[in-house]
């Protein structure tokens, strides 16, 4: 048995004991996870610093704060999420118990990514634990230091059989994908996403794929450009552009391009100083391979801001490219780096046409003071999520499902969506063995008369809720009438 | 090939409603037309039609759904004739088990569509208190629906209702095994529904494979697990999400304290409808040895009551779909004791309603989903052993428990898993549109019926509309990152303020103040 096989079997055995199911267990594990984040803040921050050159405050803000929020929410709401969910009754089920019962799926595989290694690896784990599953956690090997901290320290806080951490590279991941899981949760790129889905197909395992794409950012010429550019700058250069929902490129009219450039330049300076290379809050590209990949993209475009780099430290300055053409290198793939191309369009119609020529992105950004423009873009495009007048922040709205569509992914999570997508929502109908006479209409021999009754019961959709309310109103009216009458006597 | 556009509202041309050709697409089609397969052409046409945006407006969707309804009511005879030839069902039976459910689904969709398609506001937080936050359902694009042969109309058209309701185009591929129904679908559906948005493509394995090579925005497959895996694998190449309605061995546990007469009546009905060829039929019975004989007797009585002494001549008893399945089902008898029935007639694909007793877990009939009129009884020592037996096997599509004891029922629910669970009856959860219908594990993924189908074939897009004011509040997130800023971020992100409760409290305070004021004035 390979190491991976053993870990999965061990997790399955642990799940089959039933110990991941009770609410107290799930809450205890979630609180332990929370403790881990607080007690090991230093180790987490150090690992991120080595992997991505993030500052300690940056790590908290972008990685662990969101996790803490999700844990707090899950602990608070778990009893509500787990409870049976009664559904609307009809004439045939009026005296039955009808509800949806959330249940654990079993053993979930979570494959993390390297850009926000804690956020995108642990957030699915929170959902898995909350839903009562076991989970095999496979952090990305690319963020080497973080993977090690996860492997070394997580087992000291959460059940190491139910939630093992399995590190490794491509071959270890392939070996994991050969095992049978009850759900596979993958964050990463579309190419590997297809391989993950193919592997899952062999076991009929449902999947969640959080992929990426080129998230467009349309800036209306009538909007408050300084503020818009401030938000776009922040959204773009956080984590050195290595964010799945970073605004990938800007679309705007030629008349405002220079203004946009000016404002972005100002914001870059305000955030990262005159020399971002020495600013502790400006990150680095994860490794040489990605550094080269990104630098190659600047080859056939005009650099308006930045452009300088240092291969030895994987540093690329906050860069803006102007007058970018649609067939330029930088527009052929998701940038995932600190290059911000600006493409000029004649207006929102051309912007919409342009967006629709590409694959459906994970996020779509629109900066406009005009609600009609915003609603038009929403109506005429598709994307995982859409955010008007800001960047990234929909990620922290736990009431919104976070996920892609088309090439940007399938499934969603965050908040209750994590719980629901890692559960089986089982339809339950509890009938009684009485009133057998009513069932005659369904038994053979099938006659026109019986069919008539069946038609009545199945097609008649009385609004039972409304009927109930009307009845209540009638009772109150009668009582009021009686009381008034007595009072007036 | 020009990269195709996948979204609504991009009006390139309105192929069905105008004569204005779109140079780009006609050019590309004629250029490649001769080398394109029939399936490829159909899918491209459906995509083009989708991109005109015409499937999106609610009025259009309702119109198409009402046309589908009209098709079912006007062509009742054609549908019934086809099902009679395919599965030997009577006209009434076809209505009861196939089209009635469809009519119900269409009615619900038409009634509720505006509600389902509307933006769904979500709970706000401190950070979004001034923003518009909602989930917007959107069409996915082009859906592929691969139907099955056992209820060819129900399982092929019910997903179509969901696809239309959600604003998609849909390529409908009925099962070639129910060949007469497939033919009627192919010939008559285009007379009622938009034939470019909702084409019917008939064919066998190779045509289905060719379809699966094309790119869709969702694939909805009903059938068996083996093909289900192939469908998912094909979908993976395009990152297409899938709904797989598969099957399995749906267990039926009979508690010894239950009213056996009624229980067996419902089970008999559930099992032998459509000659056992129902994905949610009770596949096998689990009960204690002490009641086995009683169970057999009661089932015998019900079989006679429902299907007369000679089911072969009775019009409401069906047939096995074809020779291959006939042989498959008959071979499952090997090694088991026949307690009722067992007779057959290969020339007619007739198998009598059959009950097998004292069946063991290792016997042939317990190795695969029966999908036929054989009802094995496996004896167990009690509910504990029943639960263990069930859990040793793949998660089924349905699980049935017959018991007067609510505690026992809850226990079975808590200690097993299945697509759905019904206590004290069979099959009927299929008609409860508020319940999601789908499997788990080997019995499938995804679900449909009513709003569940609408949601499954939509993209539920997260929308957050902010304003460009209050920029100062954002200072806490901008570099340079300081401890002080972090403190504020922690406050806003971690504080779980129950805005609804705050509003209720405020309202209550207001009422109390008003009440106090009125009482005071009144008392003076």
C-alpha cells in the first residue's frame, strides 16, 4: 500500500466509526483549528514570508482573518445548518413529515493551491469538518514552507486520522487521485482541473473545481476615477497579482486611459512607496518558473508604469501596460502576476462583446456610477461572481457563494455553501400506513376514474401557506368581532 | 473556427425570427459544413440560437413550457401508442406514470418561474450594509439531456422542463432502446418547441459518443453507473458540470411490527410497476425470518389483486424492454428459491411477478440492480443487521423503511445514506416537487424536480454592487498594513452582527414607546 492509500484508508476507517458526525465533535475540531491559527500565528507568518514575501499583517489580513471568520460563522450556525429542513407540503403529503436532511458525504479530498495556501486549503477543510466528513488535505508543494508547517503542526490540533495532511508533488497527487473519495475539492488551474475531474469520474465522485481565468475590469469614463483606480490597484497588486480573482485586465475608453494611468501610478506609490522592492508589503512571485512566464508576457506590449524586475529575488515591479492589443501575449492566458494591461474600447457595448469572446471568468468588475450600466453588464455577460465598484471583497461576504462557471470552475463554497456542497441533502418522506383507501387511485387496474383522482391530487397546487394564513385571519376577525361586540354593549 | 460566444444578450442574429443572415456564423458553417457531423451541426445551431438571447426572456420560457404542455395533451394518443409498443403500458398507465408528472412539473414551473428567476437578496453584514447583495440565477448555455428507456417521457422531458425554465438551449437525446418513443419525440416535438433551441437527436452509441465530444454547458444523464462514468469523463474534457441520475439496489426494510397487509400492498405496487423497470423500485426486501412467510402471502394476494391470476394476459402488467434485458433478468434467478411466479415467455419478453425467498447476500440476484420483476427477500435478525447489510453496499438511489416506530425510522435515516428515504411507502417521493430528486455516491450526483432542477441548470451568480463613496472605510485594507488597521479589519470581518435581530429590536422599541404614549394619554 502506498502512503497515500494508507492515509485514505485510515481516514475512511475513522469516518466509519461515526466520530466525525456528532455536532460536539465538529465544533470542537473547528475550535481547535481556530486555536491553531491563533497560537501558531508566528509559524504561519514566517512560512508565508519565505514562500511569498508577505508581511505578518498581510498574512493575517489576507489569509487567516477570513479563516477565523468562517470558523466563527460555522460554529455559530452549525446547529441550524445540520437540522432537518422542512419543505413545502402538497395535498398528498399534508399529513406526512417531509424534509431535507443534510448528511456527511464521507471522505473528502482537498487539493490546495499555493497563492493563498492557508485560505484556499483550510477554508474547504472548515466546510468539510462542519459537514461531518473526514478530509485528506493535500497542500500545494509549490509553497514549500507553508506545506511543511501544515504537515508538522496541524495534526497537533485536529484529529490526525480524520483530517490527515498529505504533502507531495505531482506523483503523490496522482496517487491520491487514484483512491476513492466521496468528494474532491480542487483549487488551481483549468488544465489540472480537467485531469482531476477525469480521475473523479472513474469513481463517480462529485467535485468542486475552483479555477481561474482572466477577470475583466471595466472602468466607465464617468466614474470617480481616483477612487476606482485606488481600489483596482489594491485588487491587482495584492499578493503581487497572484490572486484568482485579481482584476486581470482593464477595459476603458481611450479618453480616460491617461487619467487611469496617472491615478494607478499615484496609488502604487501610496501603497508600495517609490521603491516597492524594499516595501515589506509588496510580495514576490512564487518561483522562477512563474517569474519567467510573467516576464515573457511583457514582450509585445507598451510598458506605461514599472516593468523592472529582479530574477534573483523573483521581484517584478507593479507594472501597467497601455494600448494593449487583443492578440498580445499578455492577453492569451491568466496573468497571475503584477502586470495590468489596459485595453481601450469604444464603450460598454464593445467591452461586453470583448468579454463574451473569452471564457467565462471567475470574477467580473465594473466601475460605474450608473446603475443601468452595471445592470446591463450583469445581464449581458456571465462570470462566477460580479462586483461593481470594488475588487476582491465579494470573497469575504459569506452569504454569497464563491465559485466559477464554465472554464472558471464548478461548485461553490464559503459560509453555508461550503457546508451544503460537502453534504448530501437527502430527501426524506415519512408517511403513515393508514389512509390506504386514498392510494386506490394508483393501483391497477388503471381506470379513467382513478386517473381523474390522481390528476386532481397531483396537479392541484393549492397554496397551503396562503390557506393557512387566510384561516388564521378569519379566526382573528371572528374573535375581534366578538370582543368588540361585548365591549360596545 | 471562430471562437463561439457563450452568452445571452449578444444579438448576432435572430435565426428563427428574421431573415437577416449573420455572415460570421453562416460563413464558418458553410466552410466547415461538409466535414461536420450531424450532431456537431445540431449543437452549433443550438448554441447560435442561444446566443441570440431568445431563450432568456421569461415570456419566451413560459411560452415554450406551455407549448410542451400542449404537446402532451394534444398528442396523448401518439405518446401512449409509442409506450405501448415499447413497454406494453396501457394508455391510463402511461398518463399516470409518465405524463401526469410532466404536466405537474410544467404547471409548477410556469407558476413559479418569475420567483425562481428573480434576484435572491442575501443576508447583509456590517461591511455590506449599504450595498446591494444578491444571487442572480442565469442560464448556463446549451444543455445536453440524455434520456433513459424505462420512463422515456418522464426522464427525458422532465430535465427539459428545467432546462427551458432556466433559460437554456437543450439538445435532447432520447434513448434508442425505447425506439418508438424516440421516434415520436423526434417527429412531433419540433412542431411544438423551438427546433433550433431544443433539437431532438436520435441515435445509438456512436451518435451519443459524437454528441459527448461536443462542448456543452451542462450534461444531464439518466441511466446506469457504467455509462455515467463515461459521460463524466467526456464532460471533464470541457470542464462541463454534470447531473447523473443513476441507480442501484434500493433496499426495503420491513419491521416485524408493521401492518404487513398495507405495507406489502405498497411494496407490491412499487416493485411491479413497469415490470420492475423503475430506478427507485424497491430492489429487495430485508425482514426477520419470522415474518417472511406472511410477507410472501400478502404479496401473493396483492399480485392477484393488481394483476389478476394471469398477469400475462392482463393489460396493466408490462413487459421487459428487450431480449437482452429479459435474458439478463432471467439469469438472476439462478441459485435462488422461487416463492411466487418465476414463469416467463421469451417471445413476449414476459416475466411473471416473481418473489424469491431465503435469498443470501452472495446470490446472483443480489450482485446487480435487478431492474425487473424479481423481488428477493433476504432475512436479517433485526434492524441492526439490516443497517449493516445496507451499509456494506453502494449508496442506493432510494431506501424504504416500513415501520410504525418513528424511532426506528429515524435510526435508519441516521445510520445509512441514500439519494432519498421514504418510510411506509414506495416511489411517491418522486411526485413531491419540493424534495430534491437525485442520488449520492454510485447512485448519482446532482438533483432535479421543480426549483431544484431550475437551480441545477442555472448559474447562481454572486452579485455585489457597491458605491464609490465611503472610501475612508477602506483605509484599513490598504498597505502599509499596520496593527491598528488590522484591528479594524478584524472588527468588521469577525463581528457577527445579526442585522435582522437589530431591526426587530428597534421595531419593538418603537412599538413599546408608542404603546406607552397611547396608554398614558388614554389613562389621563
